[in-house]
C-alpha cells in the first residue's frame, strides 16, 4: 500500500506509554491506532457516529482484525494512519488501514465489520444510504451539501446545532442564544448525506456596506473537516453578492486562528461576551 491509496488520514505522535522494552511500539497499539483512524473515517464522511447509526437503524461491530508488521514505529515518530473502505458486502464492510512514517510503510491492518441490530447484534444488510455514502467518499465526492436561506427554511436545524454547541457544550444561557435578529438574517447550514445538519452560521445586515457573521457552530463530533469553513465561505459570498464592503464578527479567542486563515484580522482588544473571551475580527470584501 502507498500513501496515495488513501483519502482519510489520522496523524499521531508515538507516546512513551506505547513503546515496549525494545523502545519500539508495542504490537497491540497498532490496533489502537487503526481504531483512531476508523473514528476519523466516520468524521470524514460527516457522519456523527451515534446519531448517524441511529438514523441508519443499526451499528457496526468488528468481526475480524488482521495486522501485518513491516517495520517498527519508535518513540516520538509522527505517524500518518490511512483508512479506506475496500469493499461493502451484503452485511459486512472491509476496511484497509496502513501506517506510515513519512513514506515508509510500518504496518497494515485489515478490519472486517458487520452491520447489525444493536439490540440483538444479529446481522442486517448494509443500508443503501451507508453504502452510497462510502462509495461517494471513496470516489472523491463532497460529503456535505450547503444550503443558504432564511430562518423559516433553515431555522429548526440551525437551532438544534446552536443549542447543542452553545448551550449544552459551552454553557451559554439559552435565553440569549436565539434573538430577534434570526428572522431577518441569512442563514447557512451544511448537511451530511443523511440530511443531518453538521454546521451552521448566520449573516446580519449591520449598516450600508457592513455585514456581520455570527452564531458559527459545528457539531462537536465532526469538527476538523472544514465544514465550518465551508459555512463561513458561503456567508462571505452572500455578503459579497449583496454588495457589502466588509464583514465583521466576534470570534471566540479559541477560534481566532480559524478566522485568520479565512482572511479575517483582529480589531481592538479582547472582551467578554456571554462569559467567553472574544475578539472582534474583520475582513474587507472590496
């Protein structure tokens, strides 16, 4: 196997606790590395595993794991763990995993999962939706669909995401999460291939030529796959389309780097909003 055979990678650094008396990675940890990559594979599909499997009406269970060792990983090595689905059968899924240090192949793992009823753990046919999703991903397809529209159309899904992220995860008062701006704002929601919302944001009109982006939220389970960036870019395009000259946002300080990479620059000092440190950031559009 070669690196170019894989679309999905999980990167990790070998830790002290993972090496044996020979100062190389203990053999059992390679299966742990494969399991980490398997989690990233579901994330790359934009599939929150728990709710996604509930929607699909089943669960995947590991039936067989085979490991072949080619070379040793050592303490502090940076490993790239590739994962791909090689075959979707009637009730089973065959995944192939390869671990690289640079371009050097260290180990390969073959994983056979069975799709089954979670209550009885009896086999079920792989749902067509899951089969199609995997085939689309392995063919290089985009895993989310962006929809831009009004509150009446997208409000229910945007609300569910915002409540999960801002209220349940970050502890923001639900009384201030939904406000009078929502009905007049432009909203963007990214949906996975099961029509589940995974990211959202909104665009407000501040003054002639001035736009404001806010309420950016991404499902915690699928973060790191650029779904938030896709929503942000869609809102920036909407601002450009209506002729705005600049767009401003209040970024949580922990997300400042995310917005910098999208062309936003800090303006002014750090301040507190809803009990969280924020900084104003701006991007000129013309």
